[in-house]
C-alpha cells in the first residue's frame, strides 16, 4: 500500500448494521488523488456499491459520510461533512454538505469517511472514541427531537463542552418522511434529498464522535496556515464590502460578526428572486423587516456558536426580543429560512420565522421541501383548491405561522393529509392533481427549488433541474475568470446561460470535496487548490481540481442514468417553469427556451444530446471507462 498523503487519515470505517460489524479499510493514495474527498469520494463508493436494483430504503443502499484533505486542519471552517446515498425524492444520487464539528472529529479519530450498510433490527447509535467503535442501544432516543437527542447522547457519554460531536436524525426520519434530514451538533443541517430517511430506514439514530488528539498531519503546516489566513481574510473582506455597499453595519467592533446570510435578502427582493407566497407573486413590500440591519432589532445573540476553526462568529443562538414570539430562543435563521419560511409563507414577523426554523430543525426536515410544501397548501387553501378536509380544519392562510407549525407536526406523524405530504411535494401534488398540482414548485425529478424564486435566473433554474443530487451544484455566477473561463455576459440569454452552466460545472464539486465551509472560502478557488497542495504535498493545481470536480459530475450522472434518469424528468413543474406575473422579473419565461437549453447543456457537457448520457469519450477523458458498458449497453 502507498503511504498516506498529508491531510488524510488513509482509512474508512465500514459499518454493517445487519451484522453489527465495524471494520477499518485502507484507501489508496491514487484513489484519494482521483476523487479528493467529500462528494468526489462519496460518488466513487456510491457508484461501486449501489447497483440499480437497490431502492433507497433497501438495506443495501449506502449512507456515506466523507471528509476532505483540509478537514480538521487549521483551515477556517474545516469541518464540512458530505453525506451521500441513494435519495428517496429523486430515486437517484443524494449529496448534502453540513458544518459544525463532526467532520473534524471524525478525521481526528482516524477516518476519512464512514460507509454505513445494512439495517439494524432495533434503533442504535454509533459511538467512535479512543480508537474504539461501538453500536449502542438507541431505543430511548425514539420520538425525541434532534436537540434532545444531541443533549441526551452528550449527557450519557459524560461529554463536557465540545468533547463530543453528534450527528443525528429526528422524528421525520423515524417516519421515513422523504425529506427528512440530518443535523450535526444540534445546529447544522445536512439534509437534501432525504438522507435522513435513508438513515431512518437503517434504524441508525445518531453517530457520536469524541474529539481525538490532533493535529491532523499535513505536508507543509506553515504554508497551509498562511494560505488559510489569506483566504479567510479575503472572504471576510469581500463580505464586509458587500455589507457596506448595502449600508449594513458590522455587528461587532472587530467586524468579524455578520448576520448569517440574511444581508443578501434585499438584493434578492430587488431582482425578483425572493420567493413570495409560493412564487404566486414577486412583490413583498415588507421584505426589509427580514434582513439586516432591521432584523437585528428583533433578536439578541445569547450564545456564539461558530464551527470548528471558524472565526466568522456565525451560527449563533439567539433570543427574540419583539412581537408575539418575544422570549423565544432558537437558532439564528439564515437567508434560506427568511426566504422560504418567511416571504414564501407571507410571514413578516422575524420571531415567527425563528420559531418555524426551530420546529423544522428539531423535527429533522429539509427546510426547502418542508416550506414549499406548506406554501403550496396555503396558496391552494386561498384559491379553494384544498379545503378543511385536507387541512384537517387548519386555517392555512398566508402568514399563519401556528397553522404552518401544526401542519409540520401532522407530516411528521403522517397524520391525515400529512401522510400524503410526507412523500414530498412532487408526489403529493401529483396525487392531488388538477389545478392544485399546477401551483406546486418542484422539478419533475422530485425535489423543490432552493430558497429562491429561481425563475428569473436561467442558470440557477437549470442548475436545480439538471442537478445530479437534487440540490444546487453551482454557486459561481461571478467567478468564471477564477477558472480561466469566458464570463457569462447575459445570464438570461438562453444560449449563454446553458453554455456557461456547462462550462463551470464541476467547480462546486471541487469545493464540496475538500472539507471546508463554502462561506469561509467561496470566492477563491486558486487559493483553495494551493491549500490542498500544501496539505497533501501533491503538485496540485486548479486545473486538476476542476478536472476532479467534473469527474464527480460525470460519475454521478452515470449513476443516475443507471438508476433510471431520463431527459423528460429534467423539466420544471408547471409553476416552477412559469413566468413571474409581477415584480422586477415580470413576464420572463424560461419554458420557450427549455428544449434548446437542455440540448445545448447536454452537448456542452459532452453528453448525448437526446438521452443526456455521458458519451464514451467523455467518460474516458475522466478515467471513468468502467461506466461506459453500464450505461451504453
Ligand atoms: S461560516 Fe458559519 S457555517 Fe461556515 S464554518 Fe463558519 S460558523 Fe460554520
């Protein structure tokens, strides 16, 4: 076996829940260099170990947790974990990233990844500590919410402060709600495409990892530290300039605190990409209440809670200071919460959004799917397309946060119409049918959009609809030059948007492979590639990084094709594909261009223009020859 490069542990932990067995397996350096880590490494194992006849809920499905070469190092926010598996919403690849401490502790415990297979007969949790791995009974955790589970496990392990990190599922996963997610450290969600339901189907309630002894060995510690500082300061400066431009004051004297991601909200409102009332309108005059600095007058920070090695002072615990929910304590909402649980539900009280964010996280839902499901019911209720029979008497009117909360509890209990909704918005809308179905925002693949009304943004809409994993895979609208790519001058020109998306696809997969939080490092891919070189000792360049990202895209595409993906699924629903009826993007319609954009995107990706299958020469180019016979037989 080759030696382990810096930044890696060189080992995965395989957990077979059916047999109750756990084994450490070495990883070759060549594998690490080819797939890097995170989503790249996860894609390799997912493709190799989950054949097309395996359903998402079968014990043979895999649940993979993967770190990257920067995880657990001195890089800021270097505790990004990637969870992967075959997801229930799309019946295809699922991948989701979360932060906190879990990934760093896993690396310090001596593992680059965990692969969970099989299913336990009774609820269990996995405990990794001091070179020991053990499965413990988790019967007492059933019916508890994610915060209670986190606290209970820490308590029974006698953990003080940050000695143990817990990743867990909540009640939604127990009921196999198809948009159940995972929560790390009681505060960070990792939830797309129903990975919590996969964990629930295996009766694995949680994974707890005790903080091991560090540091993670890297090739050039000094160089990595200096690059880590450079990238963090650059990211922070960019953030501060952005806030200054919007006239938003810093929250602390050292300017290291920012108000989550809510400062973007006014920008989104100005461009018509803020989701408002289930995307039935783009006008929301009250939007200023939901973003900094006005927002700051509604809350106070009661506990600062940044992730591993992060100085952003983000992810705080807060107390509501005004309105009906004054005194309520919960997690600081992000932009996504303000958007999908706020304007999207017609809610103008920030305190109500803190309350709903808390409910979503405690029950263990993916927030976008949960919110677009509730907003769909509200619009249908307003239009008389769903009535008291479906809502069980709940007055699902715009802005009614308590009714939204009650409906979320019905979903988690699969009670009445909640049982239909627990299958995800696409399936629920299709089962109701008619005019009601036409109001639902989803992709024909099976997931809802992100936290935006993406219709005015062609690249963003295509990104969601063509996503391999059911979630956004491109966040680099303004970063083409960083990858030496020609810029997209007009993102609303169908040809430029589809060509541009194809040309930059893979950039985010590189980010999602290295194991750091995207908020700390997002704008600087060249520096990030240099950090990987410093950690590993490889002559690693941005070109190699980008190639690895595109390899991941093609491998996951081949996985999805093998598992039944067809081009007719890569289309938005009626509402998601409709033109906004008012606001700044009024009348911008994507569907007249969809066929062209789909074909152009496929061609520019090196995929067959009709079937969307990666061409044999494309797979060869990325060293994926083994997939050719799987999808072209
Ligand atoms: S920026 Fe926020 S989410 Fe990212 S590592 Fe720091 S505290 Fe965690």
